[in-house]
C-alpha cells in the first residue's frame, strides 16, 4: 500500500474542515549556472479561514518565493497548495487564472498599479477579468471608501502618495471578495504613519469582511498585529 494521505481522508476528524490555505511539502529549486539552488526545502503550513498570519524571516529566506507559489503565480518544483480546499498545483492555466481571480487577492511590494488608469479603474480591473455580480463602479467606490480614498477615485497613481497607492493596491486585491489576501511586505515602502494606516486598514477590513490575510513582513508592528507568525529560515519553517 502507498502511504499517500488523501487530503479528504474519509476518517478525517471534523475539526479538519477546509482550511483557507494549505501547503504540503513545498520545494522550489532553480538552476544557477550548472548547479541548482534549493530555495524552498519542504514547507508545510495550514492557515484557517479568517486568520491573519505574518510570514517572517531574514531577507533571502524564501518568503517572496513562497508567496508567489501560494498565490498560484509560480509553480513549486514539488508539493501541493490547496486554496479553500482546491489543489492549484495541478490545474490548467485557464482554470488557475479563474481561481486566482475568484479566491486570491495579491498585493505586491511595488504596488503594481497601472499608471494610465485612475484609482477607481485600477480597482475595477479584476472585476472585468472574471464573472462577478454587481456593478464594478459601485464596488470600486465602496472599496476605495473603505480604505479612506473616496476623494481620490479619479486620481492616477502618480497623483497619489505611496501610502495612498498602497491602499489602492489593497482595495484592488479585495475587489472580488477573495477568500485570501496575500501581501508581500505591504509596509516595506511606507513611512511609519502610512504603515500604521495600512495596518489599521487590515484590522478594520478583517473585522468587516472576515478575509484571511497572509502577509510577509519585516515590520515588527505588522508581525505583532497578526494572530501568529510563521518563521521561514533558509527555505524551511523554523517554528510551527
Ligand atoms: N528567479 C530567481 N533565480 C535565482 N535565485 C532566486 C530567484 N528568485 C529568488 N532567488 C533566490 O532565492 C532566495 C529566496 O528569495 P526570496 O524568496 O525573494 O526571499 P525573501 O523574500 O525572503 O527575501 C534568495 O537567495 C534569492 O536570491
Ligand atoms: Mg521578499
């Protein structure tokens, strides 16, 4: 008999209801010259619905690589990622794009807003990509109001401060009401006041929407605000 454990084991305890996110033995290696470097060396984690989890660890430890994989933007060399119970690692590109659009919101460190579009148009993009109910303009107005930017709907990114751009990126990540929002160093480019604003916004959004947040951070204030931290050191979880 094989020792593979199915994810929906018939004997599974009732407490093992579907997690927001599960990673099973994630490995990532990349070619470097004639060698391969192992960036992730067997990451396991489970994050429940509604949790706010900080991913911490030294620079170069593999946090961004891990976030890219759990967001479905990058493939692991081996291992499995389940988002809301759905295995995204063995999925067609079209189906994966749909899961990303419906279930996952991503905030990149560099914001990645589209410079020619207004704040409101940037937030509406994911709503035009997939099938979503309701009016995109009503939804984008609602979200930009939630992040305190009701007065900036028509501004382009260059007309916004770093903190405001970051809040637009958060509003865009929330537009489709995803099960999980993944952020890579969301306060890394912000001064202390704007960092505190973004953090307060995450708290408020969580209270209002119950969204799951997974946030890679160097910022002790963000890590303290989380329910728990997962420490990555040299491609492995150092606590669990
Ligand atoms: N595309 C790549 N090619 C080669 N090495 C990479 C690539 N991306 C990341 N790395 C290496 O993988 C390690 C982990 O990087 P990263 O996930 O960005 O760490 P962190 O976000 O924790 O700072 C680093 O040593 C980095 O140099
Ligand atoms: Mg990083």
